[in-house]
C-alpha cells in the first residue's frame, strides 16, 4: 500500500485562503493610497512654499523699488541744502520757498510742495537751526533727540542720507537728512528738511505703478493689476498706500522698505487664482477624494468577493449535506431491495405470506427510489432551467386518490395513515405529473418528520378564484423564523441536520418551483388549525 503526503493532514479551506489574500490586497491598496496621498500633500506643500517664496520676492521688489524712488525724490533737495551749506557754512540755509532744485529724473515726482522747514544741527553741541515756518518746541526736542541716535544706529553711509518717521505730540512728522563730516573724519553737522508724511504716498504709487510684482518670465505675461495686491504701512501701522484691488490669499509676505527710509513695510498678496500659472505644471490638486473613492470601491468589491466566498462556502456545505442525504436515502431502499431479492432468489422464505411480504417490501422500496429519482430529475431540470409543464384540466379528487393509493404502503411502513377531503367538482388547469410530484414531496416530508401513528390529512378548497391544495401533519411544526428558509435548496432545519432522518433538502424547493411554473405559489399556512403542533403546507393553483 502506498502512502502519499496528504494536504488534508492540516486542511486549509480554499475560501479562507482567498479571503486572506483579498484582505492583504486591500491592505496593500490602503498602503498605496496613503503613500499617494502623502506624496500629493508633499507636492502641494512644496508648491505652497514656492508660492510663498514668490510672495516674498514680490514684497522685496516692492520694497526695493519704493526705497529707490524715495531716494530719487529726497536726494535733489538734500544736495541743494548741502551745496548751500558748503558755500556758506555759517549762513542760513534756504527756506522751503527759497529751495530750488530739479528732480533727479525728468518727469519724476517733486517733493518740494511737501517740505515744511529746513534745518541744520550741530551734532557736537546739539544746536538746531531751522528755516521756514516756526517749529514747535516739542518738535525741536524730538529732532535733537532722534537724529544723533538714528545717525549712530541706522544712517546709511552708502546712500548718504537717512529719514525718520515719528509722531511727536501725536502729529506725524517725516525728517530727511544727510550727515557731513568734519576735518577729523567724524560726523559734525546734519542738514535736512521736514516734509509732510503725505508725500510718501505719491512716491510709493509711482514706484509700484512702474514695476510688476514678479519678473515677467515667471508670470507668463499676466497683467500687473491682476497679479496681486500691495499695502505699504509705516512702523505705526498707518497705511501709506493701498492698491485699488485687494486679494485674499494664503500666499502673503512682508518686507521692510528700509529703516533708513522711515521704517516703511511692504505687504504683498499674490492672487490665488494665478497659482496655476506661477507653478510649472500647475498647482497640484488634492487627490484625496479620488483616492478615497477608489479605496472605497476596492473595499466594496472586496466585500462583495468575501460575501460571494461565504456564499460559496455555504453552498459547498449544503451540497455536501445534500450528497450525504441523497446517498443515505438511496442506500437504505437499495439495501432492503437487495436483501429481500436475495432471500427470494435463494428460496429462504418459509411460507407464502413471508414471500408476499418480501415482494411488498421490494415494491415499497422501489416506490421510494422512484420518488427520489423523480425529485432529483426535477431538481436537475430546474438547475438547467429546462423544466416544462403541460397544463390540462385535472380533477384534483381523482389525482389525490391516486397519489394516496400509491403512497399508502410507504406511509404504513412508518406507522402513518392518510386521510383526504377534496371536492369532486374541483378542476384545475395543471400538469398531473407535476401536481403528483408536489403531493408526493409534501407527503414524504409529513411522514418522514412526523411522529409514528400520526394521521396525515390532505384537503382542497376553492378560494378567491384559486384552488388550494394542502397537506397537514401532526409533527413538531416549523419555527416561524424558518418558514421561508425551508424553501431554499439544500437547506434543512437545524434540529434535523444531525438526526437519523435522511433528507436531501430539495423536496420543498421542487414544490415551490413547480407551483411557480403553474403561476401559483406554495407557502406554509400560519393560521391553519393544526392543534398543539403540526404544519400545513399549501399549494395554490389557478382554478
């Protein structure tokens, strides 16, 4: 005898393996989705950083251009004052109305109308001389206190100028000055003028209006006025300039125009709608909705597959039970037929009565086999959808009596009696063979699962244009929760699965199938007066 390694030593169900694989597939899909979402978020974060850098670049350009325009505006009057001082160091400087100068560039803004007074300050003694309208004492003190500190900490020696914006006495003042060195190389004198802070607005407007926020190669030719918005404020938060159109966007930045230019700040905001044009390839879109949709679809498909696997497993178990039940039902009558036929063949009967009894048992078991085979044939045809019926006028009373006569030996073998009450005038358009098969299935179930000595009743009536044919037994009954499941193929009651009563689980399924082919129905009557137990199964056919 050969022995082969068997995989059944550690049995693994195919459906369980497939289920595990499907779950692993979903886990991999989820991991890929998380990775894809993380990658998309990373790309979006990089794009946002680039746009914020562009906003910072725009703010730096606005600050740089504004500082340059302010230098162009204040340098001519400063040079005129410096020339006057160098020509006569001890003589008064020109007053605002006497100050004559030309703008640094033709067509440039002139600050002359905004100058209120000119001044000269000795940085060693702190002596301050002013020319023009009288200067209030608190303003003079502010100038003498502020200029030395500003000169030491902020003054730009490369631009040779400085400016201070302050609010002495609550009034905003704007001072522009230049520092001159003495023979020893140290700053000895400061000369300059005080102008209305309102002068800064036209200077900034001129600067911002001339230059785009970003270099044209980055913007693809987008018009300046639709690229973003600009706000210029001083160190007190007062707005010096605000562009006509303002945008709300997360891409904002701030840069200083320069502490030597009065502590002004440039705030820029890029228009969010232009983000796609500023980023190469466009702004990355969020793929989260698509990823979640695909992941959800994957989960649904895997769930359907798992459900189908579960159904397949259940069907496999039901088919296994079906084969086991059919085998048992075939084996028992075959064993009986073989045993009694051998007894007759070998002449082991002791009397004529014993011989007739053996023949009766052979006939009874042959009927059982015939009934079972017919059930299997009906079931096979229904599986292949090839079941056909041939309706004809059928008198139910005659048909029922024929069925009882044929089934009586089987019922008697199990200690059951049959009783019928069918009206003689009840005729239905039905296939006699199909009705006979339905009745035989119901009688077989009633006798098989009912107690010994019971009476199985067959009845019929006409109700609402339909003929009702029923079989009623005295068995334990069918639980209400299972009264629909019993019509499912291969399905058996839990209490009967492990019992000694064999069953294929297709009898009632065949009954319902044949009833449907007659445009009728089969059901369990919940209102039937069956006493303490029992079941009434009804077949309803068009009358």
